């Protein structure tokens, strides 16, 4: 049996707004609420379950999305239309630029809760 990631919880201050933000950038749909979660389903069967953290402090995470090369420019255009700064690097030192790591294209951007989101068109090469 292969082990697959099924879902993960993403803490937020406003689960609906955060789910809608990411869904808009990626061209996905926000699902119907499921218990305390607002889900965003990805194309590979993984669900991102947004959850309101309330007053609980949380550390923003990093989420990388493998996207079709032909959709990359559309996603960058959505970020620009939404007035969201994107970066070529994970430390956010190269604003308004994309990268060409591993023969693909990539960009980083923050979601409304400070999670460092990444879109890439090629998976990272692993040794």
C-alpha cells in the first residue's frame, strides 16, 4: 500500500477569506464547510482544510503547489490583479520576479495569514 497525504489543516484568522484567496489564485473551488473546516480540494486528492485559530497563536507554514506550466502566467496575472506581491525567492527578497529552478518556473507569495505559498511548474529535483 502506498502512503498518500489526504488532507492537512491550515490555521487562519478567517478561514473563509483565506480559502477563497488561495482558490482564486490557483483557479480552484472552495468546498462546502465540513465541520469546523472550509476545504479547498487540489487536483491530486489532497484537501486543504482551513480552520479558524481564534486567539491561538500559530506559526505560518509553507505550502508548495505543482501547477501546469500553461496555467502559471494566469496565476501570476491573478496575483497582480489582486495586488499581491510575488517573489522569485522564499525569503521574499526579489519582488515582482519569478524563478527558473529545475527547468521550470516558480514564485512565492504570502496568503492573508502570512503562510508562504509557492507555485512551481516542475517538482524539485531530489537526490
